[in-house]
């Protein structure tokens, strides 16, 4: 039956439309559209916050860096130098929370890459910090500089990754020179928001200088906005080590962003219950946050947590579990209690890119989304609880993240979308909508187009070689790398950057501090 009636009455042919436009999407500035879930009632969240404050006051935090202890003491904390314990009063914590910015404007290498971190915004990062890389062609291996460069290119390719993550550790690059390699790569191959490790003041200052040189920033420009970030992990339970404390101080002094992330595993470095583990994580995050605000009131800081459970049979970390999901929800409630942007994480303990890896990553991801996380790290590619990042898994997970980003755009239901004249009135009963005016106008732009998923039927898929998603992912990442082109804007002083690196390398570089 014809899709268009020809009776000349109320149903009439729609006007001729212009050729359909190509699909144009923006995944760079996302808002979380999902209603936020709560795992605990408000009074229990208040009790957890109160217990965290009591923990800081009565039990304290072991702080290994003398400078950090001095800053805490000057701010009013009680410090025992012999035990290196710092006892932080709730008035100090409350003042720090009040001075921490509730909205952080992050400046990338190009203005269309800028984004704002605040409750309600949504930013993704791929898997980070792994010592190993893996793919179907080259197998599992210690990560190299080449792996770092290739993951960086993949991260740049997908708009749904708004921030560069630590990715993998290039173990063939010496540690006293590694920060030159990774920073130069970020300045040359991407204009997204960069990541720098906090491995001692000399390395951090080198990274700040390299970014300023590459992007033509004066000291005043650099300090005026966060142009980079670091991730600070406390040593649970209740320990702040030397590099992490120094990183908090260095980044705060220069107006750059720290994402504070206690990494607590229930039953191991934290209480076995969700409530106990998140209370400990909250206390540690508040202690670190207080240090940043004592150093520089108003310094950009992102509250964070990464809490899951261990497998009590083996002691191995587990991710994408119900407890992981619940911990994300509780952390979201505490972040909203503070009013601060916050970071959570997905991830997988699977050893290969299989159905377990997909299930765990997506379950953890949805926990973050339902919790209202601002930044979701380890959202793609992470295997073995962080020991490996997989090329194929990064491609598979990016497909899911793209579909989540599509949901962030929201659905419209105006007259054009309802389409009484351009769709409903043009089709007779038992007809079809393939050729209506509305369909002809939108068929190129209406639906998400996958980069990996195959919607062909079984016969067609078989004729094409019966290639599964993991194998297709290999072709996708290889094609992206083969056709990669670095951004043309954002960095214009690469010769000066290379000169700085050559000089500092000749001077011996900067070994990480422990």
C-alpha cells in the first residue's frame, strides 16, 4: 500500500523538502538527564557525614609530608609530630567546603573543548593508570610509549571523552623523563583537557611550564583558570602520603584542579559495609579538600570516590558489583550534601574483553549515572581491575558512552516531532512511514549511527564473514589510528616546547618523589 494517500482531502502530500542534512552531534558539554537515586535516607547520610567529621577530629589522618602538617597546624588543626597524625576540627572542614568552588570552568586547548564541572554536568574519561596494554593482534604486554600515543589518539577521536586520562604507563620511558613524553604528546596530539601526575614538585612544575609554553599562557593566564588536572589518591585507611599531599598543595597554589579520590575496597582497606566504606572515603576526601583550601582558598577541587568490594574468597578487587553500584549512589548523596562536583568510576575485573567485562563496566557506569556523578573515570577500556587497558574494550565501551550521550540531548515533543501533517496524516491505515515528509527530512539525522554495532541480519552477517564485535573493534581502532590527524588549533608553540624538553633532559630531568 502507498505510504501517501491520494484522496485530495485532509490528508495531502507534504511539501518537497531539501536534501537531508548530515548528522551533527556535540558530545562535548553534556548534562546528566537521569533522576538521581538514593541508597540511604537523608538522616543516615547526615549521620555518615557527622561520623566522618568525628573521625577527622578524634582519630585523625596520618600525614607524611611535613609541609602539609605545617599548613594544617597553621589552619588550626592539632598536629602530633611524633606520630605524624593530624586532627582536623569540623569548623576547618566546614570552612573549606564553603570556600571550594561549586562550579569549575575547565579550559582546554581549544575553546570548543572547554567544559564546566558542577552538579548536573557529565564528563567521561577512559580507563587510566594501567601498567599493561592489550589488543587482539599484539596480545597483553607491558605498556609502551607507542601504546600511550595510540590510546591518546583514540581518546581524542571520540568526542564523548572530554578529558585526557592517565591511560597507560609508558614503561619504556624512564621515570625521570616520562612526564616530558606524556605532556608533549598531549600538547601535540589533542586539544582536550590534559592530565598531569602528582609525582613531586619538580615534575609538576615542569608540566605546568610545558603547558604554558605550548599554549602561550602567561603566569597570570595560567593561574586564572584550571588548564589541567591531577588525581589524588589517599592511602586508605586515613593516610595521606608525601607525593599526594605535595600534589594537592602544588595544584592548589597554582589554581589547577585536583580530583580527590580515596580508593577504598570494602573488606580490605575499608569497612566491609557500604556505609562504613563510604564514611571512611568521605572523611579522607574532606581531609584532602581541607588541605587544598588552607593552601589557597577557592582552589578548584573535585570531590571523589572509588569504592567497591573485594572478592572475599581471593582478596582480589571486584568491580561492577551491586556493592560498587550502591557505593556510587551513597557517594553521590554525600557530594550533593556538600554541593560539590564529584568523580566516580566504572571499570571491570575481567581478564579479557568478554561479556563479563561488558556487564561489569555497564553496571558500574549506570551506578555512576544514577548517582549523578560529574566525572566518570575508567568508563572505557579498563580490565583486570586496572592492570590493563584494552584497545578493543575501549572501542566497545565508547559505543555505549556515545549512546548515553545521545540520551543527554533529550527528546523533543513539539509539533514538528509529533508530525500530524508531515507523518500521521500522510499515511493510510496499514501503510508505512518510510516516505513521509517527516521521514525524508530526518532519515539521515534521526538515529544514532554506531561505529561498532552491526544491525545486519544473520544471513548478511554470515556472508560478511561472521565477524564478532571484538574482532570488529580491532578494525575500528586500527582505522582511527591510520587516519588520525592532530588538531590544528590549541597549540602553536611546539618548537619552544621541544627546546624546553631538550634543556631539561640535558639537565637530568626530574625523578619522581616518593
